[in-house]
């Protein structure tokens, strides 16, 4: 049934909802468990992770913090990709501070 609704491959998690493959509640519940392989400029790099789409803005803010003053000039996908390629970039961040911020 899903194969006939898709008419091709998924490029982003959001297509599960926008192409009416899943309803809003089912999409919300399963989106974090579905991974879409990342392809440059064709998909969202966060779709290949366990990060739930509802939390993408948090992941983007954390990645932007790594680049500090340059983040305004950088593409969000670029920042996410670089942090995913080199997670040691996150070592200098105050993760506890982010936890408090999200409470």
C-alpha cells in the first residue's frame, strides 16, 4: 500500500505526511524511527538521524553554536553535515546549558 502511494522514493521524512502516506498522528509517532539516507542537496541531513523532526530546530541551534559568529553566513545543512562528520566539534559546547535552556 505504501509503495503505490509513494510513486517513487522518499527524499525527506516530511514526504510521508505531505504525500499522504501517513496521517498526522502516525507520522508524529514514527518519524524519529524512520531514516532517509542523506544525499547532498536532495534531502535533509537530519532525516538520516534519530532526531525527531519536531526537534530539528534544537539540533540546528546546537550546530550553529559550533560555528559561533559565522553561523549567520552558513547554510543549516552545511553546519549539520560538518558536525555529523566530526562530532568532536561538540566537545567544547556546554551541553548542560542546552538542557537547561530546553526545560
